[in-house]
C-alpha cells in the first residue's frame, strides 16, 4: 500500500471517531437540561404598618353646620380657611358643661379683626357661635339694618331662606331622625352660593345686613330709649348721611353747620329741616308703639313663658387657641348684636 493512501485511511478513521463522539456530548447536555430547576424559597412579605385614624368627635362639625349670619358671601371661604377649633362648644354639651341637658338654639356670626399671626398682622374674619339656652326658639324673624339702609326691616326668617333645624350628632346619624329627641337646633340657610348670580344686587346685600332678631319684653329696647334718627337726605350736591339727636341738637344750628361745610346748599335748607322733622316724628311714634307693644306682651304672657324668659341665657363661643390659628384672645367681646345685646358668658 502506498504511504499516501495509508495516511488518508488513518485520517478517515479519526474523523469517524470524532463524529461518533459528538452525539454523546449532545445527549449528555440534553440530560442535564431536563433536570427540574431548583425552587427558590418563598420570601415572606413584610406586613405594612397599621394606620391609625383619630376618631371623629361627636359634635366635630357642629360649628361648620351653623350659618354665619351677616357674613359677606365672598368672605365665607376665608372664614373656613383656618382649621378653627370649637372643642369648647362641644365640651359645653358634655356632663358638667354649661349646655348639658338643655335645649339650645345656635347661630353663627363673624367679626373682622386685625390680629397677629405668624409674625404678621392680618385682617381675619373670626367665627363665633352664639348659644341661646331656651325651651322655645328665640325668634322666627331676622332684622335687616345698616347705615346705608334708611329703614330697618324685621321680616320672617323664611323670606331669607333661613330656619331653625335640628342638628344630628355623628353617633345618631344612622338612626331614624323622626324618632330622635332633638336638643340642639341650628340656624341654617338654604340659599345656594351658586345661585347668587341670578339674584339682584339688593337681594344679595340683604344677606350681609341680616342680624338674628330677638325681642325680650322684660328689657327695654334701645329703640325705646334712643333720641337719635338716621338722616339720609338726597341733596343736590351729594346725599347727606348724618345722625340727628332731637334732645341734644338744635335743628337751626345743625342745618346752618351743614351749609357752612358745603354739605347742603342754601336753597335746600327749608326742605332739609322739614325732612328731619318728619323723621323725628316717625321715630317718636315708633318709640311709643314699642313701649305699648312691650306693655301688652307682658300683660298677655303666661306664667310659664315668664319663667322661661327669666331663665334665658346667652353664651358666646370663640375658637380655642391652637398653633394653626391666629391669636384672638385680645379681641373677644360679649356684645352679640343690637337685638340680643351682650352675652351672659363668653367662652
């Protein structure tokens, strides 16, 4: 055999041996790949920290449910812009509190005051709540009076969409309302702010001049004692706004002074004097009628009503001081309004 042929034969045999060895390696790999993968141990999920929410107080939203009578509509958002705390009002209904176990009628108001807050002085509309402890509603009327309005109006609350409604504490809101024995009544207003654009300006302004009305026949009204009249005279120059006291002022001197100050023209002097005299006559007549009405009310009053009036108490609540609200400690006042006078207690 030739040498070259022998080498070819040896190479051929070697190639066949290598080719035979390849499937063996593939089979080995396949066997290894079919082994099931090792299962990872499950990792226990960490439990989330429990969240704790402070329970709502039973009367927590009471002060917000009360309509702030006489507040300008565009100022309401500023009133509720602070997180005012009326826990003193809530505590008054607890055992030992001033209002515990009593029938109470509540109305709100606001008092614009310049008060310190966070190193600054701000004009704040401070909310206050007046509580009338009484077995019957203090009144179903509203007074409308301002410097700009010449005539004072006393009208039914319902004309201004206001009324006394029962307040339902949080713990009773799942109960049947008609079966509850209501002890707290609040002055509510159903006039929607969104509907104000459909009202006339004079109607909107009336809400700003509203004052909760109260008439106590045992107390002489300031109207009966007053000797002043509000004068709004349509002068040629400009309307004259002034007060005339028929006991202290002399009409001739009063008129001459207005002329000297260029408030009134000389040719309107007689007309102005007659205008003032008519207002004085109207005021004196109103005083007489008020005294007569009070006398008649006392004569016709039952003994039960008399005792109830004698036990009437007015409480005025201001917000409790907190780090998030302005310091109002120096602006608290017992005065409520011209009809109610002063509160028996300020809290």
